[in-house]
């Protein structure tokens, strides 16, 4: 198989993510760019939940965190009711357009499943070719083997009521921000 | 509309199909009430599966690896259980190994009670159905909320699952809408998929936010790491396993594999084979008890996360010791075998299934987990068409499991005249062919049809197979005698022998002669073998010993011919596939089996092969075709497709310049003797309609001739359309001058 370059992987990921019915954008790896991209995505929201970054450099969120819409330590009530949540992810998969969200000591996983819209930030350097790579020591220094996480591939969906419906128990919308 | 007679039959009641009458009722109910939704939904899954496996760049390699991993895991199961127990305990989780279903349900109940649980949220778990969990919790006044939308529907309708991945696959949107309107008092509109989904979601979100305990299943569990794989698309598994502080996972012991490093082999394979996705929306890799904070959104004061893994034996260790049924333990519950199955597409798991395990693989599972052979009677609905075999990601020979169940039912004292009749067709054929005119005359006499139906269950609406006036053996001898003067100039490097199977010899000698004459025109002289029984008919009735004896005799004979330098041609695909796939079980020496595999051919496959090898010039052949302006409809035989030669006939015809419409039906529904049986006539016709609908459409588009390689496929199509259907070789013989 031909060796994929970093650029190939990123491009393949962007296409696969769109196929999975996520929306996706690629931005510069700076606090300013991330702040701008996130503000644009949450323009209609009064409040949004932000999980404490664990897999992505905290510094990148430093500007955005200060925004008054952002809630980083939600009450139970806020966790139950706020519609939009932002989390980081520790990896993404080029072939399937999946993002991998950790189950960690923060609210990352909770926010990614309780909200109606999930905005997820991924570092382009952590994109791997195939899902199976998460179970190999050869990728991400074996990070995939050492934690609980979910591959998230597009919005939650069901065909149980007849036609395909998006937005069931999990978010009906997913927006992926790739840091170049 | 549901007829009043059918309203009385509830899927819960027909679930126990231990006796024949209940099985018949279930088939009737399913055909009448559930058929449309089942066909649409299973065929959508099936088509999506074909698309998804095309995108897997290493499908066959993944299947091989998955098979090996499962073989090794089941072999080392006791050791893996110990390793897994240690791994989960080292993280502070608890493991309970339940010997029986009562044990398992009892343990879960005790855990729930110890936490004073009032409400439990549950993700889809067929194993929890197997152990009767909901009943056992409800008896203790613990409310169980099924959170998978399909299971939610079934909880409202009080039905059993009809499919292991999409348990409400038998319900159309209209029937779900009607069900919800009857059961919930609401002003909300409940018509579209979106409205129905939102309605259920809102109810279930409240349940999630107040549940005390979450109960899930597991797709796979890694012993070394204590890691659980859980795949889903709705998001209910994530909420179930992560919102309440107490999580109980219930899994059969066969779900254990050695290490999570092997998860990579399964996740894409499972998604593609099951729902036809590249990856399920959520593929969860969990090592509970999880380290995420206790949320207590339910208002509880839990301080620690608690995890219980309930490993269910309930007959599995016994299955592991069973020399045939052990293979079912490799199943990863993807449901491909159901979606690809023509009979399942028509009647679903309420007829073709037990209380919770459905479809072809469901027979062995139902017998294994209930301990009662009779509960696996629905294995009768497996015709042995074999379409499930190449679809199975772990390569289970599912038809064999069902043949074994049929066989054990016979041995338990249930042989029937019907089985004997269809299983020993050759004896009958030999006898009646001595007086073909008389037997054909008698066969279509109304009174004899009634007697036939009464005595052996041969449906009187079917035509009794006709015996030719003169057998292939006789016709061939006469032909040779007449043509002995002209010497055939041979350009073949090997000897070609046409196998005189029972059907071709007694019923279809004209096809055998067409092969001989066509090949002769191409400079390929063909001689004829002895008439011998191949064992297919006996096997399809569950008469394994008889099939094995025939197989051994025929193997010896064929190997002699092969040793003598011959290639063998087979007019009947069911016989060819019996030898090329099923004989593996009967021929102990793999080297000899490979010889059979490599030297037995379908005639069209053979022609395509020698064209590709350059021995037969296709342009020379094309020039000899009198009329190439013919559009063909071709139905490939199910078993031919399963041994990988489903495309050779249409490929060859297209190479010759014909336009070919190819049947997309997995099986014609006749499936050997299945469609002749009185009790399966309606089902067989229902399956066949799918195919004939496609033929009618193709005829509108200009197709003028119908070809089918299999004898029973031709019968089925002729019966439905009243039009002639030809073997591809007959057609070529006619058009090549």
C-alpha cells in the first residue's frame, strides 16, 4: 500500500468526515484562530459547555475560555439542559472520519453525549489511517491501547422508526475543527 | 389489514415453536402481517452490507483473522475467563460467572436491590433477553427502561425481538405510529420518523437522567485488559454505561477474546457486516469502572463508580463440547446471515427464530441456551441455500448447524415420510423411470396429487417433477452409436466428463445432451460418467449419514476419473457446490478435497476459463452465433454464488456480446425440495415473487429469454410466470451454429 503523507491523511479525513454527515473545517493552530472558529459556531447560543482540555494543549483554548458564554464547571442542571458542548479529542481516523473522544476524569465524554450539538477539536498530527491503528503500539505511542474512549463517526442515528433519522440519544449535529 | 384470525396470534406466544403447529402459525402470521417491513428493512441492510464490504480493502483477510481469533478464544476459554476476572478485579470491578440464566438474572437483581434501585436503564442486550432479566427485575418492582429505540418499541408492543441487531425490524413506520398512538395519550404528532424518534427520545432522556443503574451487554471483551467493546448508533449505550454510577454488563462467555489488540480486526468487519456502516456511529472502548466523575444527575449521592461484569454460561460450555454446534460460539452477532437469507427476508425472526436468537444462526443458539432440541425446530426454515456462508465474518457453516439440528430431531424419533421421500429422490427416480409414461400420467392425475400431498406433504399446487421418456445415459449411448462414424477432432488437452447426476439423468437429459453437443461443436468431446447419488438431497433433509455415505462413494469414483486426467462438468449447480464446499466435511484428506475442488466445473465456468487461458478463441465463437441481438435475464443459483462462481455465466454471455440482466435475488425460494413441501408452499412462493417481479421489469426493458442454472430455480420461475426457462448451455447450443 502506498505510504500516506500527513497532507494525504488530513485531506482524506476531511472528506470522510463530510461523508459521515459531520461538518468540518481546518484552521491554524493558534488560540486566535480557534477562538474565532468556535465563536462563529456558537453564535446563536446563549451558553455552551466546554470540557477541560486534556488531549489538546490548554493554551489553545485560553482565549476562547474567557468568553462569557462558556461554562467549564457546569452544575447538574446546566449539564442537563445546555444544548451545545465543546470537547477535545485525542485522535481522528482518516478512513472513516471518526474522532476519538476520551473517557477521562473531566466532563469530556459526558458533554459529548448529553448535548444536541457537539463541537470537537482535533489535532491534525493525531490523525491515523484506519480504526485498527488505535489498537497498535505503532500509532500515537500506543495511546489508544491505554484508555477508555469512543470513536464518534457522525451524528447519532437510528433506522428503528422506519426511515433513517439523525439525532437520537446523542448529538444530532457534530462539527469538527481540525488544527493544522 | 390484519385479519381477525391473525390478531389472536401474538409473537410472544408463537415464540415457543417447539411444536410444528406453532411454527406453521408463526409463518402464516409473519407472511400476513410483517412481510413488507421485513423485506424492505432486511434487503436495505443487505444492500448496504455489500457496499460496505467493497470499501473494506481487506475483507477476506479480516475474515480469516477474525475466524482464527475466535477459534483460539473458544479453545482457551477457561483460561481467558480467569485472566479476564483478574483484569477486571485489579481495577476494582466485580465479575460474576453465572452457570444458568436464573443465576445471572438473580445476581443482577441482587446488585440492583443492594443499591435500592427503582429504575434501571438498559441498552440492547440479547443475552439479557436470554436470561429473562426484565421479568426478574419487574417482579421486584424495579422498573426497566429499554433505551434502544427498537427495544423501546418492543417493550410497548410486548413482542419478542425479530432480529438480533434491529429487534423491531418487522415493524413499519406506520405500524409503529399506530402502536404509539394507541399506547400513549399525547397531543404530539406521531407520524414521521423524526416525530416518532423525538417522542421516544424525550421519554427516554428523562429515564436516563433519573436511573439508578445502567445495564448493557458487550460485543467483545478483552481478557488481558478487561476492556469491553460496545458498538451502537443511537448513543444510548454511552448514556447507559456512563450516566449512572452503577454499571452492570451482561455477556455470554463466548464474547471473550484474548486481547484488545485484536479489536482492530473486528470493529470495521462488524459494522460492515451488520448495519453496512464503515464504523458504527459510536464504537465504545471501555475499561470500567470508568474514571470519569460520578455525575449523580439522578439526585443520588453515589460517591464511587461501581462495575459488575456478569459472564453467562447457560449452556455455552456444553456447546463448546458439542462436536457440531461449537461453531456457533464464534458468532459475533452481526446479523449478516439473517439479512442475506431469502426466507428470513420474508418471515423474520418471529417465525425463523427462537425466543431471542433468530435466523440461520439462531437454531444452534436456541438449542444450546435452552437445552431443548425441539426449540430449534425453526432450523427447518434453513433451506441450505448457503448464501449466509460467504457473508459470515467468522466463516461459520451455518447451514451445517441447521442440518445437524434436523438430523438430531430425526434421531430423536421424528423421521417423516416427507424427509425420506425428498432425501431418497434417486431411488424413486430409478423406480419410476422404468415406466416414465405411466408415472408422469399418474403424477398429474388429481387424485394422485391429493394422495401425494396427504401422504408425503408434497404440495398439490406444485407440478410433480417429470421423468424423461429416456434417461441421459440411454440418450447418450444412442447418440454415440449414431455418431460413431464421424470422428470428432479434439483440440482439448484434457478429457472432459459430464457427471450424470440423478436430476440430469432422469429429469433433464436434454440439458445433459445440450452440454455434450455444444462442447462437441467447440471441438471438446465429452463423455458421460456413471449415474451416482451425490448426497445433496439427503443432506437437505438432515439425513447426514446417508449424505456422508454417498459423498464417500462419489469421492472415490471422481478421484479415479481425475487421476485418469479428466476434468468434470456438472449440469446441476447444487451438486457441484455439494462437492466443492460440503464434501470438505466428508473427505478427511484435504489434499484429495482440493483435487475435487480444482477439477469439478460448471460448464459455463469451464468455457470462461478456457477462453481466459487462450484455448478457446472467443472471436471464432462470436462469429458462429446466429443472433447476438438478444437481451437475457439470468438468475444465478444460490449455491453457485456461494462458491464464488455466480458471475461466470453472465460474464461469459456478456463476453459473447449479449446484454444480460442479472437477478439480485439471493435465492429463488424453491431451494431444492423446500418449495414443494406443503407446509412451506406459501413462503416459497412469497420468496419467488421477489425474483419474478424483477424478471417482469426486465421483460419490459426488452429481455426476451430467461436463463437459470439450477433445476429448482427454473421450476420456481416457470411455475410463477408460466414461461419457459432455460439452462444457459441450452441457450448457447441453440444460438451457436
